[in-house]
C-alpha cells in the first residue's frame, strides 16, 4: 500500500504525498521561524499561497508578543488558502539531539493539535516540521511526531483528521516507515 492511515480512538492520522498549500482542511500548520516571517521552505510557500493577509496577520500577532520559543504554536487567518486558519508552529533547530530537541518537536505537534481543538476544528494538515532547513533527521522526527500526535489525539474534543503532507519522496518514505 502506498499510503498509510493510523486510527487513534475516534480520529485518523493519514500520511500522504503532496503540496500542503493545496490542502482543503480547517487548519494548515506552518513550520515557522520565531518571528513569523515569510522565510523559505514550506513557510515561504504558505505565505505566498496565503497572500498578504497571512503575512499581515503574522505581523499583528508579533506586535503583541515575544518571539516564539521552540514548541510554541499560534494561529492566524489563512488568506487565499483553502483553510480557515494557519497554525504557525516553531520546531527546534537540530543541534545533535541532546539539547531538548525531541521534547520541543513533540510540543510543536501537541500544541498545534491542542490549539486546533480549542478553535473547534476537525481537520488539520502538517508538514514535516524541522526536517528541512532546521536539519532534524527524518526518521527520529517522524517517530517523535507520530507518538506526540497519537497521545494528543486521545484527548481531543473536535479534531478528527490529521493529514501529514510530505512534499519530497524521501520524507514520504521515512514517514511511511515510521507509521508502519
Ligand atoms: N508542502 C509540504 N511540505 C513542504 C512544502 C510544501 N509546499 N515545501 C517544503 N516542504 C517540506 C520540506 O521538503 C521539508 O521536508 O517541509 C519540510 C520542512 O522543511 P522547512 O520548510 O525547511 O522547515 P523547517 O526545517 O522546520 O525549518 C524552518 O525554515 O522556511 C524557514 O521560516 C522557516 O526559518 C524557518 C525554517
């Protein structure tokens, strides 16, 4: 089988190949930077596809708070995306794995799910947080993320579908292997 679904209680985690900016879900998660700037990678793609409304709402949020610390997540409007919200989650920069990165990565997923649940959302799409520019090795990242997502989904009220949207074949294969 060339995709994977994991059932968790009343919810499902789907591992799929694709471009997250094309997802039709309640919330698209962005792998952001501490100050919610457009940046590159999936972040640049989400800001481009969402348009000025997303970038401006990020500026509004940042005018009222300190930079994000790794593991935090905040919501903005989704502009031109086929979603109601963008949830901007900050993953850790990989520094060898002994400086709290696993816990921070797990928090980024857990806090995004909890925020979506507080907003009353049902479906949410994630990219592979931290495994691009931030350098987190793929297999451990996928394993940590899946464990954090399963635990968070045991407690959700409204979130029912989590879509992990992998852009490149290596990421997709690593997540499939982790799921199996
Ligand atoms: N859809 C889904 N995934 C995508 C897309 C897309 N359109 N574009 C890129 N990706 C994938 C990358 O292939 C990678 O597997 O997203 C994953 C995360 O990579 P990055 O975007 O580099 O995110 P991260 O490692 O968390 O680094 C965050 O990068 O863009 C900047 O502002 C961001 O400074 C922050 C840093």
